[in-house]
C-alpha cells in the first residue's frame, strides 16, 4: 500500500513520516530520490545540464541545487521544464521501491502538483501555521523567508491540498498531538490493507 504524505514547505512531513516508520511503515522520501537521480554522470543530470547550462554543475560534477532552485523558481516555465525531467525519474524509483506487501509512506512535497497522488492508495496532508512553516524552514534549511515564500508560490495552496486529501494531520501543536493523529490513521490504513 502506497500512501502519499505532503503539505506545504516545512509543515512537518518528515516528522510525520518518522512517526509512521516507528509504527512499522517504510518511508520513501522523494527529496532523497531527487538527489539520487542527480548524481554526477546520471542521465537526469545530463539532461539538466543540456537544458539549463553547466553553470549549475560544480567542478566535481555535482548539481548546485540551491543555485538551480533560485534560478528556476523565478519562472513558471522553467519550473515546469525541470519537473518534466525529474518527476518521471522519481516516480519510477517510487514504484520500484514500493512493490512489497507493507505500507509505504511516500514523503513528497509536490504530491498533487506532480500527479503522484494518482499512484497512491491514500493521501495525507500535513498542516502547520504559516509562521511555523517560515520559522522551521529558516532554522532547518538556512534560507530566507523570501526564498520560502517563493517556493510556496509554486505549490498548490494548503487549503486546496486539504480538499484533495484522504487524511489531514495537524502538526501545529505538540508532538504528542501529532503522534495521536498518526496512530489513528495507522490503524485505519492497516484495517484497509486487510480488507
């Protein structure tokens, strides 16, 4: 069973997935897969270099992720172009790594934007307040509030994601509050898997 886990930037998807992992789920993080498909010499990185230029590749052959992100997020067409290269490769890895009998939590920020939700059995949206999201993003990623807002501009608004979700986890309170919601959903997922 594949379960998409999404939310806006820094809403706590990783925290929620770690809680599901403690309960027995396997976690597939699409951010990690995105790094994997862009290893030096990979076909995806070669395509990115051809389209966006070699100024986003360092002298060891690694992608300059932040520089590329800052460049593409200023232009919707460039975002679409980048996604058209990376999303199919990421989805291919997700499908290959989630074909067992367990419950796979697919942690992906662009679940609905990428169309990955259609490949999931259920979808969860993790929510948090905008102030929390900006504060967490600044502390976690050492980026500015402006960069965070720029990234959020390229995501479906949170209220739209909520409408598309099968389950919602409110991660604006205590970790205990979040954990209780995770446990409740875990019970439902296991029940559905056995039916």
